[in-house]
C-alpha cells in the first residue's frame, strides 16, 4: 500500500506529537505520525516533568518560557488537564557560583523569563524542611513547577488529529525512502510506503542507529537515568521544585504527597556508560538508593521518618554539548529532532514550533530562538552550544 503526505513524522513521543500539533497550527495538516507502539509509550512516560526556564543558554531559556505559556494555558488550548502543577521553582548555588547565577538570571530576564533572586529567609519559608546552610544565593521562578509528559503528548496528538493529522500507532518505520541525495518518504514494517515532501525523525534514544545506515552519524549516546520516590514521613504541603546545585540533586512534590528525587551529578559525554534503550533495568540500583538516602538525608533533615516508596528508570538521548539537535539533515527533505539530553519536556511546545518553522519557512520565526543554535552541523564544526555562565562543579546543569 502507498499513500502520500506533506510531512511524515517518525516517532509519536512527546517531541513528534508536539511537531504534529505545531504543524497543524501553521496550517500543515496533511501529516502522518508513525509510532511503532502507542503515543508516548517510549521515554516520554519516564520524564520527571520539571518545568523551569533556568538556562544559561538564552535560546533554551526562551524555549522554556514559550513552553511555560502553553503549560499554563493547557486546558484552554487543549480542552483538558495536561497535568501541569504550578508549585514554583527554586535553584540554589554555593559561593563559587553566585556570579554565574546572577548573570544567568539577567540573561533569562532578557528573553522573557520571569525570574528573580531571593534570599535564604524566603527559601526557608518555601522549604522549611531543608538545611540551607551551604547555599549562598537562590534563583526563584514563581511560575515554574512540574507536569506530566505522557498527558501532554496525548494532548498534542489529539489536537493534531482533530486538525487532520493521521496518527498511526503500531506502525514501525523500518526505512527511509531515498532518491539520490533526497529523502522522499518512509517504508513501514508491513511494507507500506508513505511518500512525503519532508520526513521528521523524532526517535529520541533510537535515532543514532536508525540514521546510521544512511551515512548520517548523529552524535547521541544513551544514558540510563534513575528516579526515586520518597515518602517524606510528614505532610510537606505545597513546596516548590528545588534544584540543589551544591549537592547536585533535585526534588519535587508528587500529587499524592511523595517527593520525587533525581540526581544532577551527570557525566560528560565521553564518560557516559551507554545503555540499551530496549533492555535496561527499570528501577534504581541499590547504589543509587544509597546515594538518594545520603543526599536527601543531608539536605532535608526535616524528613525524620522518610522512606523509599518506589523507583523507576528511563534513558536520555544525549549529545556532546548536552543540548538538542533540531535541524535539517545532510539529506534533503530530512529534519532531525533528537538529542534532548533531559530538557525535552519543558521545551516541547517550542520544539514543535521550531520544527514547524524549519519545515514551512526554512528558519525560525522567533529571533530569540535561532535555528542555527540547534543545527546538526555544529558538532562537526566544533562549535558546541554552551552556556556563557557555567556552574563550577555542577555537572551538566545549565
């Protein structure tokens, strides 16, 4: 069987669904989303869902600010609750990172982020269970919080389908159709072919092997990330997301009263121990549980009877600079949206818009978010996308 479309999107995770939604808002509705399982069934559901705009890379901060607008207005836009909880977001640094924090906050405000510096007494009111002794400065985003990536992907997909997109679940793409130096469509596992003017590859952790057979070496490594859920043993109330850049951890409340813990001490690209996204341990290791107990116990002595209540794991698709690729590819007609390195949820609405801009116009429609920042060629050019305000000792945190 053969069919045609203006655009085929390979991958029905959060970013692929966002691209379909954004294309529909640009008037491009002859779109097929080909998802091998079901929408959001891959790593989308493993996201910790943090919503923050705290990035030293200005284009990322602007993308997160755009995403926040969508999350805040999700029910109006999509007609349903997409899972966003506006608890606020606080980030704390030690003395050596105060200057970088202040410069980063100023740069964020310059691209529309609503953020400010607050003092330790104010943070103590927000997080009365925390030991704030080691911190020298704090950034605060009252509009930050956390969300549900799976619900959000479903909302994007439903909206795109309502506009005319065809969302094909259980449809594995096995091959790109290539004519000379141009991609002309895709072939699916049942032998069907879908011809299209543009193919968007939004396959996350599976991107590198998928494109390698076409001579496109996408620099992505897959890293396993672990999450632990904690029963704090006390009613914590409406606490904000807390990013601790002293002990390199982040915590956020769960709807049911638990606390979600994640580790922010991430390795450099070359030090990543690659994981198999189709065969990995879907829980925290004993060693990671011990790390959780140590970090949470040290930072939150106000949890006297805390206990581990559960854990899970997912995988990040990581690039050498820990920033995404949203770009035309070496083959004409091919666009890559991958390598989100843990940032994908909060920027997803803006990712969809940038993909739509590239497909329709060939460039970004937002001067704060130049497509060149996320170009595929930057790695070959040795021009990584890096913050001008790095945090000493804070791993890959932006």
